[in-house]
């Protein structure tokens, strides 16, 4: 009975994540899309993790040691280790751990890995079908809102609940292939496929369109008889050339090409350590100052916080170490997948990633599908979980809960003191404002922007008091800020 309750709660939570996260938007947040979705996903992951831990402690599962030594779980854990190494050596460790504006730091990647591991370990054939149904249901609901939004006054292309037209097209790509596979067995699903394709075409996401072409080409090459494969391949290659020509003449191609070139040049001119481990997740904006100027000259207001090419982004963030694990993971998935349409979906997603950005909703669906692929590829021989491994897992989760609660409480307290200090400095009350910022930094000493704000507070205080001591303190604060984040805007403390 206890096992059944834990399994039901766990499955309900991951199905809720697959359906609700792509739909959730909170307009009262600074980041109403990714920020709101991340908050919801992290809450659901706590439920999933605690339920999975309960199942592990109850026993009767496959040995954890055997499970983590399988190719896909091992590579996912290695990718998490590579992210952790890059976060440790990051130019902005705080940002790399917690995430920047899009929230794609190490903590978020750990939740992706956790979702994959739980699904790969606990999903059954019946749960696999419900995962597919949840992804398709989310796609239908997202499509419904996109079709409705297409009739509303708007500025630009249809974006739906995902915040960007390209994100919408990339996300619907997953549902289209899942429904397409079912349509071949039951033509009554054709209206659902059409309902998904219409909003897919509304944003006209070129990267997703190219991915769709390559996915369909994969299906045709695998399914068609040998005499027809040659003409079909030639026709598909011609279509790819036409699509590439459209990309070249597109207004955004110059901007994307410049981003790819600057990211590649950044890594080419970097030190051996940075080539090996990268600059850290969510730090590309901090190390591409010249590229930002070039983007402004092109008349765009975009911020180069992404390379718009996932492998290049992985290279800049985690270096050759992370890129090797990333390519090995996708290669292993391609090798392990057994269904033709799932193979086509993996090909389409990888091709789309060569010109796009991975967002939270797409990552959740992708890692869930990777977990299903790992489930299909693994052996069905049950082995009882060792009590030692279960005890270790319990201790790790309890330690994580304690550390997470403590760090969260400390971060909130530090943020409140910093907010009070900023308000006092804005009111020219320098003495109490400096005290509150110092207390905030005592709680969280690795926050580079707060060190810079404290330096500005000391600098303004020195202009009021005329004391050289305050100027020296300002210099020390700015040096600490630069030491934590070398690419933080330089402060002119000498003025």
C-alpha cells in the first residue's frame, strides 16, 4: 500500500510537470515565463524526489549501482559533474549555480538529471504511454492558446505561453512527431496532428522547420524500400539546400552568424583551462562585451546571453569536457532508440538545437523522453536494492534538504538586508546603508554586484565626509567585486 501511494504521487508529480510547466505564466514576476515555470518545476521536483526516495527505501528495486553504471544514466550524471566543475571554476560562480535571467544554472540542470533518473528507474510500459500522452496534451493546450493569440492584436509573431515564437515552434516539434507516429496506426488522430501543425507554422521558426525536415527525412530513409531511398535522399538534400538559402537571406541570419563567430572566436582565444572547463553556465553575456557592441551596431536590442547554437553554448559554458559528454549523450540516445519515429524526433531536436536555444519546457520534455528511451533499452532483470546504497541515498537527500533550507534562508536574509541598504543609500543615509550592505555580504560574501554597490556607497560617503578612509574602503569593495566576477562593469572609484 505504501509503495503504491508513493508511486502514484511520484507519477502524478512528473505528469503535472510535463503538462503544467509549459502552460504556466505569472505576469507579476520580472520574468513571467521562464522564471515562473522554474519556480513551479522546482516545487514539483521536490515531490518527485521525496517519493522516489521513499520507493528506494522500501526496497525491491534494481540495484542502484547497476542502474547508474548503464550508459545513459552514467552519461547524464557525468554531464552534471561537468556542469559542476565548470560552475566551480566559473567567472561568476553564484550566477552559474543559481542561474541567470533564464534560470539555466547548475541547479536547474540537476533537476533535469533528477527527472531523467527517476523516469528511467521507475517508469513502466503503462507509465511510458502516459508520459507520451502528457507531452501531447501539453502541446495541444499550448497550440490552443497560440491559435487564440493569433487573432489578438500583437507585436511580432505568435509566442503563446512560451515567451518566444522560436521557443513555441521548437516545443511543438516534440508533440508533432509523437502524434505523427500514432497517426500511421490510427488515422483518426490526423485532426490532432493538423491542430499541432497549424500553430507550428504560425511562428515560422526556421530552426524548427529545418529540424522537422530532417526528422521526416529520417523516417523516409528508414521506412522506404531500397529502390526509393536514393531519389528521396536527393529530394531531401535539395530541400535542405533551399532551406539553407532561406536562412542565409533571412534578416536574423547575420545576427546569428555573428553570435556563432564570436562564440567560436572566444573559445579559440581562451586559455587552456577555459577551453577545458569553459566559463561556467549562464556567463556568456559577461565575457562577450565586444560582441554586444557588434549586436548594437546591427540595430538589434538582443543581448548575447546565448550562442543560439546549443553545442557552441555547451562549449562556451563547460568547455571540451562538457561538450564531449553532451555529444556522447546524444550519440548514445541515437544508438539506443528503437522506434523509427522516436529516432526521427531525436534527429529533429538535435538539428533544431544547432540554431536555437533550449528552454525549460523543452528540456523537461526532452529529458523525460530520454528517460523513456533508457527504460526501453535497459534489461528487465530485477535486483534488490542494497540497504547500504539506500541509506547513502537517504543521507544525501537529508543533507541536501538541510543545506538547501539553510542556504535559502540565508539568501533571503541577505537579500532583505541588501534591499534595505540600497534604500538607505538612495536616501543619502550612508552610514546605516553601508552597515546593512556589510551585513548582507557577511551572510553571502560571494555576491559580486553587492560588493560593487557597497563600493559605490563608500564612494558617495567619502564625497560627503571627505575622509580618505572611505575611498580606501570603496577601492577594496570594487577589488572584491572584480575578483568574484572579472567581467562586472568596472567602477571608477578614483574619481
